[in-house]
């Protein structure tokens, strides 16, 4: 595993340590989880775009007026 160094505000680091501790993790483990999620976000966008391409043939069936779309259930 490769080591990297970041800088951040002292107070922010304290808060992050406390959050990680409350979750039963080290700050390092919490950061690795975040980094994994951050790095895979582009894959999620790609998957969503592929799904939209596959669903192009789907038609909603009817149009709604602005009033109908804004109606709230009583």
C-alpha cells in the first residue's frame, strides 16, 4: 500500500478523528473507504448513462399538466 500525505485544518482533523472513532474505525480506514467511493463515482455515472440508453424505448404513456405534477396527496 502506498503512503500519501495531505494537509487540513487542525480542527477539521480533530472532528474527523472523533467521527471515525465513533464509527469504530481509524481515520486512515475511514479515509480509505471515502477514497474508494470517490474513485468509483465515475463508474456509477457511466452505469446510469448505459441504463438510460437501454431504456430509451420506454414511453411514459401520458403527459401531466403542471398542476397535476404539483398536486399533493391530502
